[in-house]
C-alpha cells in the first residue's frame, strides 16, 4: 500500500502509546483514553496513520466515561458488552 500523502512505498510499522482526548473546552472534564496502536509511518514524508480499537471509539464517543470498562480493557483492546 502506498502513502496517501506522497505515494511512496517506503513505509514502516512503529509502535506508539498515546492518550486520546475529545477536542474543545466542553470536554475538559472527560478523561483521556490510553491507546497503544501500531502506526503505519511513511519514511519519506512522515505521514502516519493508525486504527483505534472499537472499545476506544465507544469510550471517546460517550458523553460520560463508562463505569463498567477498566483502563486495562481499553489498553488491551478487550471486547465488552455494549450499553443498552
């Protein structure tokens, strides 16, 4: 797969750790979510991409943090039941 920015085929997979936050002042009270993705990085131009696990997406999307999901489940990408 070529880089979507420069078209180079020279890409490497790197490992990262980051905290994902929602933007804006209204979200200051929401906690960040730790993510440990594999990054696909273009060695030529630096363009990078990763896919967040579904558990992280559900947590960031919610207006309130889920009480039934631990940080370990999010960090490890463990599956859990969706809220009804």
